[in-house]
């Protein structure tokens, strides 16, 4: 809506050569987003949701420590809209 972001620290330290399944669920009212790692609830965000527009997806890796390069492989990306 206003171009701002909300972030949630899910408190997960990633391990080398380990695959993770990340799931984000936005409720029908579009006022909460729930995050899951490998099927386990990890946290939520309750602000800055798109209220009057369609939502899309993006995948990114945001590295905050060290100088070694990182890569992300996305094996599957699904988007479901429930009206």
C-alpha cells in the first residue's frame, strides 16, 4: 500500500547443504502472513499487507554476515488464490 516492508526474524540458522521447505500463508482478510519452515510454524507478520490490490511473489536471499557468495535454488513455487 505505502511501499514499506514488514520483516519477521524466524530465528532459524541455516546449515550448509541442507534443503528447506518455506511456506508463506496470507489469510483471506489479507491482514496476517504466517511463515512455516519444513512444515513447522515459525512466525507471523501483521502489518503492511496489500489490502486493495493483487499480491505476487518474489524469491530472494538477503545475506547479512560474511563475504562468501550464496545462491538459492527454487525447485517449486506455487501460488494459490482463495476468494
